[in-house]
C-alpha cells in the first residue's frame, strides 16, 4: 500500500491496464494445481459413468478441453502472460451420485506462475461437462473452482 492506496500491478499511473513487466525476473520452475466441481443429478452421473451421454465420452472430452484451455489462457485472460507450458494434466472423475470433480496440474519454466492456466483448465473442463450434459440435466451447478497448490523452485 502507498499512502493509504492499494497499488495494483496491472494498472499504470493513469489507471490504464497493463501487463506486469516480468522481463527482469529469473526463470524458475513453476507449478500450480486447481480443482472444481459440477453437481449433476444422479441419473446424469450414472449416464456419464456408463459412457451413455449421446455427445460422447464426457470425462475424456472434458480432460482434453481442459488441456487445450490451459495452453490458450493468455488468449482468454487479457493481462495474462503467454507462457511456454511444460506439462498440463487434467483429471475428471465421477463422484457417485453427486457430480464430476475436475483437477488440473500445470508446470512451466519461466518468470511468472501458472495459476491462471490451472484455473482456466478446470473452468473449461467443467463447462465442457455442462455442455455435453445440458440435454439431460437442467439443474447442473458449477462450483468451488479454486487454486489448491502453487509452487516456485529456483533453478
């Protein structure tokens, strides 16, 4: 804080948006994990588990969508740095009678973290579940998307 004012790194002195300058920061190994959940009615959960949703394999499609989303995070989030991601993993799993849990893990070597990539992967994976199941379930709720891990290791 400066003089009672919060200093925001993405806003310049004229209140214009800006990307944070990370050019002076050394590369380090960055990792982040996120998770989220979509509630579904029990019948929909059963259809997903039996791979009987007409649009295809919900879990594998959501995982692929999440991986693709992580790679395109800077295209969707205006002030997010484009990163050379080393690895993205997304796991979608049925929680019997309740819904689908999605978890992501993202790593890169660079000057800034991959939290947004991990969160974006989860959000898009959950939206994919929603899209694939909307014909059979009108009461889905996407919730609890959160960062669960963030690490930085000097090289």
